[in-house]
């Protein structure tokens, strides 16, 4: 959807967000952030909460009231938590929404900057045909190793169709592009057939793209094949991956037109700016003002470019490990900054290679300015990180209070395994007393809560 919006210059791309079937009562602030980052890195820049239903609690449904999206009276209506004042995380949503607002503000600046277009030949796409990217997280809303892996009503295994088989091969290409920091989008026949060539760049509705990718195509539209061949003779950068298509989808004069489509794409693939990609991506053929210093396997990213040439790049660590991102900046950028959307901090960089240490599932925004420096009053000190800290003390027991229940000096426990807590939905308050031997003056101490 974001590809279609960008190709047609639609500036705001909205998504009904934070919802999956069979995930009732499993939505936490961290999961909202992970869901949001996954969407933001795909180009979404307006997130709308799914279902904030009115509170209905006249008394006959128990203290929790009746929930529109997860009713015990209609078991197959079982969707992610509706965010209203009855949710235990309601008080935390302001903090979450401040994060979302900062990200959305940044990702509506300028216009999308996209390096590569991937041609999609299909017009009969439906969601159930989509093969899942093996690197995808939160598929079906499932938070791996934290939640139960539930299948049932509304979930499905993808059927074996040409679209499904194409996606299974395509994800390796997509993951390689992401690992090298190459921004990409899909393009269909209609948009590609009206593309022009300007300074060796594809131009569609005024949007420039550096290369076109034909990957493992089962067929190609004949008019599209003719246009690609003409563009390639004019200097289009064309990357072909896998076998070239040998047919086109129409039944009309199919034998003749299949041969013609095959011949046209074979001819396009032989032009001087065409590359048959069998291993590493030919990155040296692309101009990247902000370039990954090395290939990474953890990142998803999207870039916006301002009219003065400045860039905003949203970077997401989709892994559960600490990761370092390193970027090489073009000389045109006079200043660069890390924008932390979690707290609004702005940290100035020095040099042409900039690095940032991303926490698990963390995100950051790079602002590479082609002109003016930000006012010193806007800048923050570098954020503290516990990642290099050394353990000094383990707190074994806590006093746990939930409503009228108090467990004094108690080890941490999964509430579902404790008879006094397993039916509680009150706020949990944890306190602990400890003695720190030989504290270091002026040192900073972190409490590491582990996997909560």
C-alpha cells in the first residue's frame, strides 16, 4: 500500500494498527512499539488504534465489563486488546503516543527517497496468498517466546499459488536489499508503463528511482516488456535475478506474444547498464548519500528527503539483541544528528562515519542536514546505555502488592502460576530493599528487570 501511495504522491498513509486475531489481552506498550516500528519502516506515517470501544460495565459482566473485541459470549470474536480506560496499560499510553507522534512527524517530512523498484506482475493478489518472510517478526501478531503460538479462526496457511511461490523467492532479495541499506518499493504495470528516463533514473509522477529489479518473474506484461526494453536502451539500470520471464499473461495470440515478451526482456538484459545479479548486489552502481558501512542482518529502514537535500532515515532493530548501526555520510551533509523518538533527545554527530548502539527492538532516526546546524539549545547529552554495565548486585526477593494481596519478600513469579495472583488484574507494585557495598561516587546505576 505504501508503494502505491508513494508512486502516486499521496503524502499520508494510514493503517488500522495494533490488532491481530486470537491475540486478546496480549497488547503491551512494548508490543505496540514493535508493531509500530514494523509499520513505520514500511512507510506508514499515520497509525490509528484498532478499536477503542466505549466502556460498558452495568454490572452483569463482572469487574472487567464487556469487551467489544474479545467477548466470552462470541468466542471467535477474539482480537487484540481494545485500548480504553479499562486496560491495565491505559496510564502508559501517553508515553507510547509521544513516541508515535515523534516518529510520524519525522516520517511526513519531505518525500520518500527510494533506490530500487521491484516489478510485481500480479493483479489478483489476495492476503492469503502471501508467503511469509522468514525474517518477519510479529507474524499474526505472535510475539515469539513471550506469547503462545495460537492458530484458529481467521488464521490460515498460504495456498500454493504463483504469487505464493514468487514471494518465497522474493524475500531473499528483499532481505538482501534491507541488509545493504537499499530502500525499495513495488511497482505495477500501470505505473511502470508511464515511467520516463531522466539522467539514467526512472521517473514516475516526478519520483526518481535508480534501478528496476526483475526477480524470478513467472511472466511479464507485454506492454511493460516493450517499455522496459526501450528504457534499458536509453540507459536504465536494470537488475535481473533468477530466470528471465518466458511468457506474458494474456491468452490473446499467446504463443506469438510469449515469444515476443521473452525476446524483449532478453534484449533488455543485455544492455550496458543491465546486471544479472547472482550474488552480491551491485551497490557501486547506486548513489547513496547515506550508506551502510557494512551489511547488517537486523535492520529495517526507510528514508525521507527534504527539498534542500537533507535526509531523515528511520532505523529499526528488529532483533532481540543489542546492535550497532554504522553509516557513511556524503560530503554534502554539513551536520548530522541522532534523534531518539523515545525521549525526544537530539544528539549531534561528528565525522563522516556515524554509529549508534540500538537496544533490542530499538529504533533511532538519523537527521543528515545539508545546510544549517541545529540550535545548541535543542541538543541533548548522549543517552546513557546499560549495555556495557557490570553487575554489582542481584535482588533475589521483592514485596509484590496487587490490590489487597501482598506477597512479602517473595521471588519473582509468573502470576498465572500463583494461586493468589492468577486471577488478579490490579496494578502490580514491586518494592525491594538492598544494601550496595562500596558505591562508586558519581556512578550511574541501572536496575535490569530482564524479560518482563
